[in-house]
């Protein structure tokens, strides 16, 4: 069991309790968790308030630098294209994620064009994948057909 992903899963549960899609993450530097975050797009009425963005903002503020070369991110779901862009801009060292996002995941796109970037992120997929997928599948199963405004077109992409 990965302890950092365990902490990310706790954040995902907090997101779900707030009515958000249950995605959580932690930021790690030199073996220490330096930030925790989860999706807050609905609560903050901000389409950019994904877990990864929340983490980057907090760490950058706390460390006084937008370049986070030694930062590792553990997140329960594959980052989207927006988050991949932010992770590249921040020069994040590593991103570990649990569940793949077949519809909006950005890792494949990043890898396809990575030779054009001046920074390379190391990806570690499928960390605690079964637990991360189960949390998302259960969430969307409960919401399916009842919260179209909240889940939009994503509501049917995880079948259970």
C-alpha cells in the first residue's frame, strides 16, 4: 500500500463529502507531505479548481516559487490536459496517479508531445488503481441520472 496515495484517497473522500467529484491529492517534497488538496470546482465555482491545481497553488505560495522542481504529486485520477499543462509549467518532478481517465486524461497527450517540452515529468500510473477506480465508480453510480448538471457528460464514462 502506498502511504501517499492513501492520503490522496482521504482527500478524495473529503471532496465527495463536499459534493465534488472525488479526486484528491497530496504534494510531496523530500519525503514529506507539503500540501493536501481535492477537487473544489463546484464549491469555488471555478473550473480550474482541480486537486492538482489546488496543490500547485498552495506549494508555490508556501515555498515562494512557481518552479517546483523537486515536487512529487500523488493524485487519485489521471490529470486532465489543463492540469498536465500546469504541472509542466511548475516543473514538477513526478506525478503518480491511481485511476485512468479515458475521456479527459492528459498523460497520453503529454507523452505524445513531450519531446517538444523543455521539462519532462516522470509518471507512475496505477498506484492503488483498484481503490481509486472503485471510489470514482461508486460516486458516478450513485449520481448517474440524478446530477446531470454536476457530472455532465462524464457521468457515464465509468461503468460498474
